[in-house]
C-alpha cells in the first residue's frame, strides 16, 4: 500500500501542476482526490500505534 500511495501522491502533484496551467477544474479536482487517496494509503500502511505496546525507541 505504501508504494501505491506514494505513486498516487506523485501523480496527483504532477496532475495538479499540469492542470493549473490550463485552468481545467475537473483535472484539479481529480488531482486533489489522487493526493488525498495517496495520503490515506500512506497513513494506513504505517505501523498501528494503538496495538504496538512498546515504542520503537524502547526496543
């Protein structure tokens, strides 16, 4: 999920820069959705802090 999230964020950033020059509102909205989805996937792929009993520094 981390790879897919990273790719989605990069594609979203590239898309938003390319559509800003054209002024295409649909492209800007789709790019924002790509960025949001990528950030969501990156957050979900990290370690779960609630089930991890000891912090990483204490191990």
